[in-house]
């Protein structure tokens, strides 16, 4: 009796990394590997949930899976001395028990070998396509069969089919044939069944065929799609219906000699028919050479989807000695739009081949599945693992990738389906023996949760009036607003942000922080390019008829975010409205690095240089130990504002802080040039009457993230933070407690000893893990290096290392800064630390090599 096993993940599966990672849960060991190319720029919207297995002593193959109203249907075969067609039915939601299943043969005993290739579940029954090979006359015929959906549970033998249609559709003299796809289509008051596959008269011809049946199994018509003569190979593999038309995906090719028939590299081919069998067009794409499988049917596995405007075709293409994925969007006239090819990330000492199998459609993306074979070049042992890609429907961008595999197991994905909450992948899993021979394959069903996005409030061009926007200097500003339960600068992973009329456009440039709506909270203030590349062609982000701007991204915890706002493109110059007399002018955002630079995911705060102002009396002041963030707020003078505490890492200037307000100028970012912009911070007299700061050449000021407006009710978490801030202020003795070293004089490079040790402020660093501020420091440090401001770069990078001593980017950029300053020995030390954190990073190895030269 077959067994049904469930393995449930207890950990979130991360997005692919460059190195193999082992993840333990239950008694199983799973690993995640990188199948993704460099153009994967977003985070996955999927979270692994569980893996289920249908297991027995006999070998099994999974051909297809389809979703019904309350069930998942899987079609395949079980292989012994001959094969039996296999059906599995999983009730939704998935339960931890065996699926209903049955095995079927057209001729019981050893008289036939049968396989189901596709299944369609309807209210009146299950419809299967496949092939039945009659052993006594050596004839293989395509089959279309209907079974009652009320199957006996756990039946080893199937109930009798309602009907079976097994006649050759074109000519009774044809010796071989198979149906690979079935598609129910509603036409008026009736439902009809379309099937696709091939038939042949001999071993050197395959003729692609499309046929139409009624729900009683009566053949209404059949059409030959390709040449019926010898040395021609044509197969129809998948069907789709849209607007009353039938679309067929397949391939066609020819050879000159019999011996080359199995080695034909056919061209991808599309057909369009009306419901009466009239062919409207046929299109051949000679740029795609379809790879023919060496599996049971020795044909290509493809996928076809249609919507109101587009066709999406997925196949595996032959590429010299390798194979890879090819996904193409066509319009409904068969004209190609975008197309992408995809290779798994290479592993040293291995050759790799990728095989695409199926895809499902979401609201804004396609979910593509397949498997990759990694072959050891020395031992010739092969590992096979499943991949999932998330691809933008509008532009063909690969948004994210996932992979699934177990040590000492080979997994292959055959089909993928989606509902509102989950992604399901059906395939097979087999153990690898010592001789690299596969043991029996089990049917495997993987379940991924689709993470619902968190809706955020955005403001497009927040400093302008009205909804119309006009890019300035090629950039569009989008702010993500914070509120009492969401701290946008701290929680959003900025490198995951995308923005445009679809929301998946890779237009991110940089981000800073600014209080946009004067509510006492820092908002994320981001710049996006007004152009992007599609198929290496520059395209304007917004067209005149676009009505909405959409921002997408992820938090550090992996939760997708989405925000939108109506927009209109402005052709005329935009005039900004001057701020009211009593209001402080808008504060420009802090600059970040270009999105073109590769930066590891962030962790914490932004250092804000303050200008020299009039001196004040010096007196002892409290020391502070809170997590710092930059003073970039625009707070109105209000005694209810919680004090923003000065916590300076290096203090070398005079900064007045009184019971009224403190004004600190902020670094302008691209597109904002106001030199007089200030940030006002109110300190109530009841907490700290005067906090003087020692004078020196320049001052760097950081302010804790606990600054929020006090209202009638404050969330518990933030109220605790406010109480902690007040307690630390009143108990501290002096600002000097946080001053470890004086900053170098202008024009001089900081000494290596100026950098805090790895143990210093470890409590603070551990308390603020997960925020985006370390990334901001690293970004600003690298930008200063690129601008030649090495002293300023070191200041920023020192703060990053204080917060996270194991920051790879901070160590790498610090080495780069010292290298540019000619301090080779110090640079080597930082490069060496970076290599300890990422031993296989080619960029650091190259920098070290250049340094030695």
C-alpha cells in the first residue's frame, strides 16, 4: 500500500544566496541553493510551508497537475514491468492524510502500458489525456478518458471509466500517437474538450494534432498541424483559450536522414484556431530551438498561458551542450514582445542544465517552475533540484528565485498551480545510491504560502502640490510614510524597492529620511529613475495615459509591501508653493548610494554632520546610550514633543541645545539644494534645561529613534522606548561618555585607532539588529569615497562598524578608503576582515590583489 508522508517546515526559507545553506527542521535536512542570475532584484513573495510524499515500492512519474474548485488533481504513471496510469486527488485545504488515488490500464494485466499526461477536473468528473500502448499489436494510441469524480478512496484499481476514446484522430492506419493536453472550454450553453498531441504512421514522422470532443467522448473534428510526411517532427504540447479562440503551443522541425530524426532541434511554433477548426495563423520562432526530453515520451515539456492581451510561452531551449529556460510573451497575433532566458547560477566544478516545466499566473507576475541538474565534472554524479522563479508579467523582469532540495535526493518539478493563498508544485523525488543510480521515484507535492503584502501609505512628489508629476533631473521622489505601528526607514529593505505604473519596474536610485508630514516621525524619502531598460531598450517610466504610481518592496522580515497613489504626468513646468511663514522649510533627505552598487542587506543608523553655530556655556550634560538615527525631522516647536537626544560619536564643534529648539542643517540629496534647510528639535525644560556640547572643529550628531509625537494614546512598544529615553537622560552624567576620540583635522585621514573596537557598544548594536541604518551608513560612506571625501567616509563607516562590527560592506569600504589614502597596511587589515566574513567574495580578493601590486 502506498504511504503518504508530510514534512512541515518550521523555518522561513530565505531568498537564494550564493552559497549552499543547510536548513534543519524535523528529522530532515534541506538545502537552499542559488539558481538565480544577477537580474534577480526583488525579494520572494513565497514562504515554504510543507512537503508531502506519495510513496510506494514502485517507480512513479508525475506528468501534470490542475486545480479544481476544492481539489488538486495529479496525473502520472506507476512503472513496473509495464506502466499503469496514475491519478491522485488532494482535498483542499490539504490534510495530513493520503490522497485519493487509483491505477488504471486499458487492457488489464500485462497486455497494455498506460500513462496519464494531463487532467482536467470538472463538476461532472475527471478528464484525462494520455497514451495506451497495446503490447500485442505494438500500437500506441492517444486516449481521452472520463472518470467519475466520486472515486473510491485508496483504491489500488480504478473504478471503470465512464468512457474512453482511443481511436486515432486523423487516420486509423496511424500506428502511434499521444495526447499531451486537455482543455475544457465553455461555448454557449455547452462545454467541449480540446486535446493536443501528435500521431505518426512510422518511426520517422510525428504530426502535431488538435482535436475537439464533446463531453460524451465523441470526436467532432481533428486537424493536422504539421507535415505528415517522413523526416518531419511536429508536436502540439499545450492549449489555452481566450476570447473564443484556441491557442496551441508546440514545435516543428525536419531532418534529411532517418538517423537524425531523434536529434532534430525543432523550432518553437504557435497556432491560433477558432472553435470550428479554422486556422487563423501559425507562427514559427526560429530563435528558439526546443529541447526534446529523454523521458518516458521523449518529447518537450512546455507551458502556455493566455490573458486578454498576451500569450506566455515557456519551454526548455537547447543551447549548444547545455539547456536553459526560455520564457516569451507574444501578443494575440503571435508577435513576440519581451523574452528572457535563464541559467542556474554556476557551481565550481559542476556543469549545469536547467529544464523548464510549467507556470502559473498571479496578479502581476508569473510563477515558473522547473529543475536544474548539477553534474560533477570529475565523478559525473548528478544532483537535481527544483527552482521557482517569479517573473513580472508586464516587462519580463525576474523578480525573485527560490530553490528546493534535500541532500542525497534528486527532485524534479513537473507542474505548478496557484490559488489565493498558496503555490503548489508537483513533481518527483528519488534517492541517490552510491553508484549514482536513482532508486524508485515518489510523487512529491510542495506547498508555499503566498505572503500577503502590507499596504503602506506613499506620497509621490510630496514637496509639490497636486497629483501631477514631472521628473526632475531624471528622478521621481516617492516617500513612504511612517505611523505609530510602522517605522518605514527602520523596517523597509530599501534595495528591494521598485516603482512605476506596474510597481515591478527596477528604477530605485537612492533613499534618505525626512519627516514629510510633520508628525514627528521619520519617513523614507526615495528617488526613482524616470527610465528603465526592457530588452536593453530605454523606456520612459510613465506614459501620458498612466493613472497610478505603485511602489513595491519588502521589509527586513520578508513581508512584501505595496503602496499606490493616482498620478498625472505634467508637461508644463511645476511651480512649488512657498511654505507658510510660521512653518519650517522642508528638510532634504539624506543621500544614499546608487542602486547600481552591490550592498549587503542593512542593519542600522545615519550620521548627520552638524554645522558650526554660536557657542553656549559649557556644563556637565547627561550621557546617552540609545540607538542613534539622524536628525532629519521637521518638528514644529511643541512642548509635547519627546526630546531628541544628542548622542555624538565624535564631537568637535559647538552645538547649542536649549529648552526651545535646536536647529541642525542636513546634507542635501540629489534634486534638493536648499542650503538653509534646518530641523527643529524641542527639548522640554522638565527633562533637560541645557545640554551643552564641547566646542571643536566639526560636529557629528545622532538622535535616537524614540522621537515621536505624544498623543492621547501611545502604543505600548513606543511608550516603553520613550520612558527608556527619559530615564537615560536623567540618569546620565555627561555627553563626554559617548565621545571616544576627536575627529581628525580637516583634510587629514582618520587614524586606524579612531575606529571603535569590535566589543565596543555591542549591547547597542545587538539591540538594533534588523533596522536599515547600518546600510545607510555604508551607503553614505561609499558615496563619500566615490566623491573623494575620505575623512567623511571614514566617519560614516566607523559608525556602521560600531553598530555592526561584522558588517562585510563596512569593512570592505573602510579598506577601500584607506587604500585610496595610501595607507596600505591599514587597508589590508580591513580587507582581511571582510574576507573572514565572506571568504569567497571575488571583489575583495581583487582589491587585495591590486593592493599588493
